[in-house]
C-alpha cells in the first residue's frame, strides 16, 4: 500500500522536481497549492488539493483526509525583490504557514515527518565564510526575515515539542524550471533572445556579487534523503564554493557566441542590502548522507541552455 506524502508549492521548481523524483517510489503524492487553476499540467499523475496554509482549519481538513507520513514544504513567497514591494504579505505567509502546519501536526499527534525548505538568505552578509549549521541567522531583507522566522519555528517544534521537523537550508539551486525573475533563468532566456536578434541588449544589476550555485534536481533528492534519516536536524545544502555572477554571464555569452558588450548595468536594478558573497559548508550533509555534492555548476547551466534552445526551436 502506498504511503501518503504532501508536497506544498508543487507548482514551483522544487515541488515539481521532487514529485518527478518520487514518482517511481512507493508514495501517493498529494500536491498542495494555493490556486489549482495555476497548474496547467500534471505529468506525474499526483493528487492536487487546494489548501490555504494561512488557515489551520484548511490544513487540518487535508491532514485528516490523508494522514501523510512526510510533508515537504516549498510554499512561500520566494522573491527577495518582491518582498521589498510586499513585506507584510511575505512576512505573514512565510512564517505563519509553517507555524500552522506544525501546530496541526502537534495538536493532532500526527506522526508526520516535516521538511522546511529554508534559505541561505537568512544569514545576510556574514563576516565568516563558509556558512555552516552553527551560524546564527542575520537576515537583512523582508524575505530573509520571514524565512529566518520559519527556521526558528521549526527548531522550536523539534526541540520543545519533539516533532520530526528538519530545516534544509538551501543555497542557490537552479534548473530549467526556474521562473525568469531568477538570475540564471533570466540570463539564459535573454541570451538566446539576443542570439536570435529579438533584443539588442540585456540589463542587469550588480554582477560583481558571488553566490553558491547548485543543481536543483540534486538538491531535491537530498531533501528527500534528509527525511529518511532516523533523527531530524538542520542541514546546509550547498556546493561549498561561490561563483561571481559576471563569470557566469561570460560563460553563457561565450557558449552562445555573443558579444559581452551587449550587457548594460543598470544601478536601478541593484537590490537593497545586497549580499556580496556567500557560500556554504556542506560537510555535515555529505557526512550524514554519505554523498558527494556536484560542485560543477556549469554542467547545470549547459542543461538549462540546451533545454531552452530545444524549446525555442
């Protein structure tokens, strides 16, 4: 008999990739979404439930129906720039949704293992690199404050209420499924338009910042493995090194035989409180799970470019 699991935010990159990874395992996948009308395709043949995570009654109703053994929470307002425009919505949704889920599990005594998709943004501009699990969050924008609050809620329910709940602290991770408000996807799709002469140049903000970029498919498999451990914990998921954005731009432009002078830097696109450089220490995740994370992000970029080219042709 298949075991029920919940994946919230199933229409997003991580939710979609995790559902694909788990499609051949012994699971009955229930995708939770705020708006089922946004789901245009369901390749994995999973069940969709429209749930309001800001309503504990709505959550309790779907829990009572399925009694899931695992819950992967990807539902959030995930754009830093958008969080400055809508701080109240970002803060309220990103922490209250997590609180409601864990409170539902607690008061109903469900044996549900919970994984919160946290973010490296919670650490802000740390003076000590690389970031490890002992670093204290120092958020510096509405999005990171909301994710840090959710991170602390998970810790509280694990330590005080003995729930099986873990934080997966995700550093940048990309795939073809990213939306175009994320840097890598914007870069690749815009570069292809430039190659086809559909546009004359590409505008970017600060390209002299550095990020720890990884492969989203790999990270989703790691998150599943975290919930297969005997004990809950917090885990950094990263490659362990950073790449400057300008170097990624140069790589993509060289691969597509483009003129780097077609880039325009617009100071208006600079983000407030921008993190200059960040990368993680993945020792714990590699030791606990006995895995080696692929640190060659350019392979991921190649796959994204190939898929975009195939889509456009």
